[in-house]
C-alpha cells in the first residue's frame, strides 16, 4: 500500500501486502519485507500496522519503550540501517516474545544482511515488493479521478516501470498526469503539461 502525497486516502494495496497481512492474522512468525528504495516498504508497514489492529493485534514501532508491555508485533522500518547494538536487542530479546515485521533493502552483494537480519529472514517469511502492475496503477487512478481507461494505467506503468515512487510523482493534485517516455531512458518519465 502506498499513499499518494496529495491524496492521502488513495492507496494501492498490493498482492504482497495482502499476503503479509494474511500471515500476520494467522500468527505465522516474523516477516521481512524486502525491496529497493521507492517500492513502498514504509507504506506497506503502515498498512500492516493499521490492519493488524483490526485483528486485535497490539503493534509498536521499534524501539519499544522500556516500561511498555511487549506488543504482539514490533514494526521495524529500515532495519538494515540499525546499528549493531539495536539489531542485537531485536535478535536476543524481542524475537522470542513478539513477532517482528521488518522492512529492509535487498541483501548486499556480499550475500549477508548481518547475523540478526539473516536469522530473521531464515526463520521467518521474506516478502519481496515488486513494481506495480497495470491493475494496481488503474486502482490508484480510479480512486483519484473516477474510472480511467486501462490504456492510461498501462501507459503510466510503461513510462515508470511500475515503480511506486515514480508513479506517485506523476500524480498531481489528486489527478493523473499523462506521461510520455523519455527517449533512451525507459525508467524515467516527464509530465505532459496540457496546453493553456
């Protein structure tokens, strides 16, 4: 799920987010959401946090205050950026009493995210976020401006590679902006400004 800056109620709930929520509802252990920057990891965590509460699950963001009761789920955004000391706390204390839902960037070239994150990934479920599909972009455009031809959503996916942050960059003032390919740069798009 990714909210759009000028349209906070508009969101795209991806298949990966639905799978993650189902796993949380079924108490299936730790989850690690993996994707490069701009793929909606933080937005997906916010969606999971809100939706988990509808199942009666208590959630908290890391770090959990020392005096607080441990929640059912601890949300850790950008876990790959945590210092070793914080990762050790996750690996030694919270991991045994709360389920952890962590968002991380893909595993570095050396093949390891560090001992604690590697253990979370090995002992939990890894869910990879993918670029948005034409149907997901069409859902967003429909929320912002009513029924939109599938061709418009497909053109936007083609122009942006389906990258959520780039799709959102092309949505201005709650409405879609037509996009055209930038020659020689298939992952970039430029907004088309309608004539005055």
